[in-house]
C-alpha cells in the first residue's frame, strides 16, 4: 500500500489497517521528516521518530531507565534502529514493565505529530503477525488514534460538512470496539450518551458547553471514522470516507446557492408581474395550459425540492411565491372577460384598484406602517369572503386555497384557521386529518375565548375514539360558556 495522505484522510489509513488486522510498518514521510508506526494484527505496538532526541534510546537515557553503557551494548548488536527495543528485552538490559511506558509515550508523540502534518506520503510494509514488541490492545490503539485526531490540522471543513448533515447518529451494532470499556472524559461521556439514533450532529453540539464544540466534533468524527458510530440513513456503501462527505457538502452548498438565487429572483419578479406573467402563459391560453403551467411552477418551489436550510431562511419569500402562484391560478381559471382584460395588462400598467393591487409581503416587519397592516387585513378579508362562499357551495378545494391565501396575509386571525380545518376535516386522508387537527388547535390558541372552537376540536377527537382528549376540549368550552348546549350534550354522550 502506497498513497498520498492529508491530515483529513490520515485517520482512515489507521482505521483500514486496524479493521484489516494488518501486520507491518506504516511509513509516513514528508520533506525531511519520516515517522514509522508498527502494527501487529491491526493493533499499534511500537513507533519510531526521525526527530532528534525522540528516539527510544534517547528517551530511556533521559528517564534514567538505561545506562549509556547498556545502550551502547545493545546498539552494537543491532543493524536496524527498530530492533533496539527487542534487543534490550532479549539481553535483559531493561524490564518490559519499565520499557512499555516509554514506548507508548513515543507512539503517542509520533501519531500526534503526523496528524499535525498538512500531508505526506504513506507506505505500508507487510510483515508476519506475532512480532509485537510491546503488547498492544484495542482500547490503547483507539485512544492513540483519537488523541491524534484531537490535534489534526485543517479540521474546519470537516466540521462544517458534518454539521450540515441531517442524518442521525447511532452506535454501530456490533461495534468494532468495546464502547463500554472506553476511558472517556466526563464531557465525551456526555456527548456519547446523546447518540441514540434520534439526534444529528447539530443536535448534540447544541447542548455542548460553549468552547467544547470543536473537541466534541473531533470526538464524534473519530468514532465515525473508526466505525463505532454510523449515520442513519447511511451516507453510502462502505466505510466512512471524508472525501465523500466533503464532496457531498460542496454539492449541497452549490445547490443551496442556486435555490437561493432562484427564490430571490422569482420573489422580486412576482411582486411586479400580473397573473399571466407569473404562470408564463398567454392571455389566450386554455384552462389545460394554465393548469399545467401552475403545476410546473408550484413543483419548482415545492417543499420536497427546496433544501431545509434554504426553506427556513427564505420562508417568507416562499410564502409570497406560493400565494402569488395560487392566486394567479384561481384568477385565470375563474376570471370573467373583464378580469382577464385587467390581468393580461403588462406589469406596471394601472387599472382599477382591486384585491390584487393590495398585495404586500406576507410576514410583515415591525417597521411596517399601520396603513400596510390595514391593507393586508383587507386583502385577507377579501380572500376569506371568497373562501366562505366556496365552502357554502361545497367547493372545498377552492375554499382551502382561498383560506391559505387569507392566512398568508393575516396569520393571526383565528377564523381563518377554523374555516380551513372545517374544510380539511372532510377529507379522510391521514395528511388532511393531521392538518385539520393542527388548524383547529391553532384557532383555539389564537382565540381561546371562543367556545365553539373548543367544541369542534373535541368533536374531531371524539370521531377518532380519543375520548380523553375530547372530554378535555368540551370541559374547556364549558368553562367559557357553562350554558353551551352543544358542549353539555357532547359531555353527556361521553359518559
């Protein structure tokens, strides 16, 4: 095995040797520096450094574990510096108990130093198994690699990519390491306890004390590289690879920028365009052509297509875009000749003031004027009137569309959510029932003094067999209006 490595990919080399249970010497080189790490069946047991004063003999002399004469005797008997430790043991010049701590100190120093390199070349020289100088074990090997990761350079791009993933983290089963035997700091033990298959990297880092985020990131990264943790759903086949997540992160950021630009451009244009321009159809377009244009435009800005980060950042702009698309579709498919004439005028050409001229941004800032607020409520009221008319006529589809438009202009009016829920509840589909529940609940939150809202929510739960929930809503209604006949009757029927 021979390859180039960077500080970002070095941990994967150690991981592959560990999981592959390889025996031999890993040669790591850059410019004038050369380090060697020895493996026996995947476990680290020895290391050599080319740095002055970092050799085993120098260390043993400095620690007064070996006399200069004993070192000279051993060095005369070897042809390769890597044989020094074994020769010292074989000649009884030092005991294994005294030698082991020094060897592990050198191993840690070597591994830590190579992780601080920006890059270099790696070459693995295979040897026969069973040649360990100092017995290594799984926990010590993992600890040495993890300490190296803590000191690695150029980690920022990895951390950013990991935080950008929505995949949840969980412990791999079976684990390549005995996790329960890991010697963890309290902070790392806390982080590991939060990995339960329901949390993302961001979820975990959000509860880490300030200043400990990078350490926690590197700890989780080390567990991912070594295969202790895995993503759910998985990022792909095979072991964790940094190159893959960096590439995917770059692709994701490029897509985010493209979507952001598309939303900004559409938002700016739609505020000035008439319905025909918004849907990109001619005034002579057939209903079928209008419907197709609406479906395609709506799909372009659908929740499933827009990335979560972009969707959250441009929530108000997307609301305006959705409102303008629905509004344009309804105007063009239901417009009479006079309305069509107005709608087909070029943007900027004034006509008689109507509902369409009162368009203002959906989510108003604190700096919006009182006049803009009044106009927005007027637009919401106009759409609400259309929604109620459609509801009375049994046209629940258009009632829902007009209701959503009304909410987009006045999201604090409880009547709008109540009307919307009454339409949605008629569709037995789970998605519609869930939306109806949400809107009934929203109505009670915005206007908790309206007993009818509580009764309707109670009936919703009663139909689904949720008697305890239903009872709670009827009780709330009776608290507000003790003589409310419908609430009293519903309570009596539950007994």
